[in-house]
C-alpha cells in the first residue's frame, strides 16, 4: 500500500510537493481553531494499517506548529495507522543543543522528549544545526542532507571569482563540502554571538582579496551572522554584492531589511520552511521535496540510514 502523506499547516506547499513527487494524493486533514484558541485536528482519510508520513516543519509560531504535529500523530495513531513518521524539514529549537548559562533549559532535549512521547516511529529532518542532537531522541532519526539541492540552486549564479565563506567556525564543514563541488576556495569568519540578534566578527581565515563572497550557512534567522561575515570579508578586500545561501530561510523579524543593507546579488535557499515572496533582492529557492520523497520511498521499503 502507498504511504499516506499528511500535510500539516506550517508549509502546505512543501507537503503537497512531496505527495506529488511520490505520485499520491495527500490524506485529508483539516486543522481549525476553536473559539478559545485550541486547535481542532481531524483526519478524514482512512489511515488504518497505513504507513503515515506527517510533513510539518516546526517553524514559527513554533509552539503552535509543534503542537499541531503532535495532535496529527495522535489522531493517526487512534485511526489505526501502522507506523507514523514525523517529517520535520526545519526543526525548531535545533540550536538549543546546550545551555549557555545555568538557569536555562536544555530546550532541544525538551522538544525531542515531546517527539519521544508522541506516537512517532521515526523522525526525518534536514540539515540539523547540530547533528549531535540526534542523541536527544529515543526514536530513530533520518537526517537528510539538503546541500545537493542548495548547490543545484546556487550553481547558475556562481561568479567566476567566487570564494565560499563560512560565516562562523560551525559553518566551516558545510562551506568545505559545498566548495568541493566546484573546487572553490574557502574562507572562514570567526564570530562571537553577543545576543539573539547581534554577533561580532573577529577575524577572517583565508585570502578573500578581489573575490566575490558566496556566504553559506545552515540557517538565516535575523541575518546578523551573514551581515557581520560580509562586513568582515569586505574589510579584508572582498568584492561587494555577496551571494548568500542557506538551507533554512527562517528570516525572522527584520531579517530581509538587514540582508538588504549589504545589497546581496541573490539569496539562495531551500523550501524547508515557507519563504517570503517579496524582497528587495532576488531569491532563488531549491526544493527539498524530492530529497524527502526519496527518503519516504526508502523508509517505506523498510531501509534506514
Ligand atoms: C549559528 O551558529 C547558525 O549556524 C547560524 O549562523 C545562525 O543561527 C544564524 O542566525 P542569525 O541569522 O540570527 O545570525
């Protein structure tokens, strides 16, 4: 029997693309709100004995999208689903993999615990900020890589004098992998986070003089990291008009305006979460739908990574 794809409410376009790529019609799931604010979820496609994949990035509003996912899982379980897999292309709280200070929660662990206590047999996610948070989960995880999709979307826009820039040390491995595809040089910016919105770039490793920066990160939240990285490489002789690329375009608050301040030639992202349709610079979106559909086909056949 075909896998059943349940499309959550956080990013219907992606869930529908995954279903299309698999050649199946999405299961019918209505998500409404009671007058008091509580969510009302109802699955009307029969899921008894089916393998069910629920596609729902836990993007903003995170508390809501996460709860919807858990409610859908419970509904599918009560409807007799044989296996339920959470497909969470963007995993909210993935950056909360450690406590910066005493008195803080380990939020990534708390959220992972919610998945463990739901009815999921497995969690599928993409480009986790810290892959080690897989260890927070009791259920197995399928960690997919969107670098191929991101690279395909980026390739037509690479200038001849491109240098791939990792905007912090944590992004160095990703920058290396993507640069290897076109044998491009790599530079690394060393940064310190000052607050949720501000970072300071200290120094740059690599020679960026006369090169066009292609800054690659796992996610863009407020845009602070990318702006600081660009200003750092600019101060070291890089050219204007960076190309910026990231798997997860969180683009919180005034991130678009912040990015516009460095006049990017283009922003290249994937569709792990909904992308704004207007910005004062071009945006190219590479889809992860086939990456997810391939994983569903593999898991449906019983294989795992
Ligand atoms: C942090 O280490 C991540 O890889 C990103 O660099 C960071 O989350 C981006 O956040 P923002 O856009 O707010 O600087």
